[in-house]
């Protein structure tokens, strides 16, 4: 197996030879064999072991085993202990997901701090088959059937082409010892149930199961590549606007595709939508209808579908502005305040007000239902909801509206309209120029 592994590295992962590699090692068969193989090839490796403190003395025994292995092979080793159960409870995660989250976060942090170029994990062909069956049983698209990628960013899985049986034969032949995880014998988890009860039956039906699976998965990966290329071309045709915060799709161009629902699924599958019938129904829905996932919303706005994030990392808050403030950062940009003697017209990002009519401190806040103002040039008041309708603002655009206020009175709907009550007149003594620099 060593020769085949070396050939695989030479032909497919040759870049690993001149890099610093961090091996994720549990002490089990797979990661121990990976460590020995890399060590035999003279690759520059270090070991990283997580003690999740889930199996008492057994977990501590794994840690001691890894320490001894690193000493025997004269390798650098890093060990981290985690209170996994507390982390899982605090973050409302399953124990397995909590361990996975902690593991990969620590590996990435360690690799960055100590300048490891890649992280090697010991996933093999049997793991890939199990993942395929898990995704198939839960329902998935093509992406869920193409398996674990061999190269994913800085994560490399060089054993994916090898079976567990091959690894075990290599270990026994070379008198390599490893640790057995007692939890692997339990059918409590779906992966173990598939490993112990389902896959053996499939192998009885066809002893060539793994080889045929690997061939089929290669075909699926080729199909995915073709589809991804097609999606790229469709995105070029259907996306009319793209920014950091939103994507606009032309509905007529989507409906003009040969399979619009299928393309819509592939274009939006990374945004956590689950109600796909509701998503496709938006193509013929009334303007203003929207469908939301945990992270994004898709809005029908006239002849467009607008995708935008619903999770805002910046909390909405009221910004208080004292009379001494000359520059204030907001979510829309920087507000600048300066006294002036002259007026310039034609800049929608600037307004001029009678400073003596303002009551400090000023505030910047989000608009609320029931808010009204006196639009510049008008003597009568208008509700903001009516103003937005007249201006044909979409739901998304309305969500982004912020107000500059004096006491409870609106001075300026930022980027839209000033209030008439603070306008410059022949009785004005102090002209305040307020500018919004859109620098965010």
C-alpha cells in the first residue's frame, strides 16, 4: 500500500511534498495509518489531537497513545482538551456536531498560527460510501451524492481512494497498533447503523460494491462539473445586479430557460431555503411576496427576484448626535455637519436646515410604523408608508431606510427627502449643511 500511496501523492497531490502538514489524529486506525504513511514518505508533518472528554478514561487513553506515537516517530504534537457537552448545550448542537465544530475550528486556528499549509484528515472510501448513504436517506441534490472532496481549501483527504480493509491490512502487516473507539460499536448513530447493518448486506449482494460506488461517484462528479458550468452561464444571463448585500434576478429570463425550476434550485441551493415550491411560486406571485430561509429572503419585486441576507451582524441601534459632533458614522455612511453661508443644489446626499430650529441631541434611527413627516416643499404631513409607496420602494429598500431626527420630528429621510419644517427661510440666521458620505 505504501507504494500505491506514494504514487497517488506523486500523481495527484505532489504539492504536499514541499509544504508543512498538520495531521488530524484521533488514535484510531485511519489516522494512525495516515501518520505512518506520511512519515515513511518523509513529508513534513505535525500531529493535532482533540480530547473531547466524552469517554472518560478511554479519551485520556487516546491522548496518551498519541503522545507516545509522536515520541516514537519524533513528531511535533499538539493536544487540546474540550468541554464538548457544555459547548453543545450552550450552542444547542448535537454532541457530534459540537465535536466537529470544535475540531475544525481548532485545526484551522492552529494551522494559521503555526504556519501549517494544509490539514490532513484520514477519511477513506468506506467513509465516503457512508456519507453518500446518509445524504441519500435524508434527501439531497447532486452535490450531496458526489461525496467528500479530496481537496477542499486547506483540508486534504489523501486516503479517499483506499478502503478500510486496505488500511487494516497495512497496519497488521507492519505491526502498527491503534486505539479502538468503543462508541463506534453502538448503533445509536445513523453512520454506525449503516456501517454495521446496511453496508454488509449490500456487500453480500455485490462484493464489488465499493469499487462500483467509486466509479459511479466519479461519473456524478463529472455531471456536477457540467451542471456547475451551465449554472455559471445562466447566472450571467439572469443576474441584473449583484452587490455585497443583494442579488437581483430577471424573472422573464429565468422563465425563458428550458427548466426554470431546476435552474432556480441550483442558483439558490446555498442559501438554506427548504420550501422550494414556495420559492418557485414566486416567479408568478404578486409583487411584494417573499420567502425566507434562516439566513436569506427572496423577494418578488415587479419583474425581479431580489435575494438578500436577513442576518445582520451589526445590531440596529439609535445613534445619538450632540451639537459638538461634526462627523458621525452610521450604517449608511458618514454624516458630516458644518455651518455655511451658501447653498448648493443638485446633490441628493446633502440637505440644508435652519440650525436654530433643531433640538439637540439629534438621533439616527430606523423608521417605524406610524412615522410621518412634512416632505420638503409641502405644508401637509405624509405618513412614511405612503411616501414609500409613492416612491415605489420595495420591501427590501424600505428595510434599509434610516431617519435623522430632532426630538421626535424627522429632519431627513436619509438619501431620500428632507422635512419642510427645518427649511431655510429669510429668517434663518445659522445654516447647517448636513452631508451623507456613502462610504460603507
